[in-house]
């Protein structure tokens, strides 16, 4: 086990959740890297005193991209962790946790 893997396992152990294999890991990382680039672009636009509406358009695009990441993670969590918890008779706790997370995204 590499030191990175040990650190990741230790972090998961501390929060009482086992490590999770993300089925869409590469796609999510690609999207997040794109978002990071968009954020840098918005910072540059502000630094260059660009037109507010143009900046706001980019901010909306960033929010949309982050929403897409969140929805994919929610879907994967529901199909994986929540489904497994239901099968193991821990469904009520998993559903409560899921609904807490979903409420964070309700606008």
C-alpha cells in the first residue's frame, strides 16, 4: 500500500465511511479540472475589468458544471452506497443521510 493510499484509508476511517470506488471517477475529474479552468478564467476576466454580464455568464456555466458533477455523485451514491445499505438492513440511516445531502442542493 502506498503512502497516498494509507492517507486516504486513514481519512475514511476517521469519518467512519469506507473508501468508495467512484464508477465515473475519470469523467468527474475531467469535469472538475474544466471547472477549475473556468474559475481561473473568471478571475482573469474580473482582473481585466470585463463586462459584468460576460462574467456572470461564465459564473452560471461554472454553477451548471458543478451541478452536473453533484448529480452524477448523487446518482452513483444512490445506486451504490444507498442500495448496498438497504440490502444490509441499514436503509433508513442511508436514506436519511441521502435526503440531508439532497436538501443542500434544493433551490
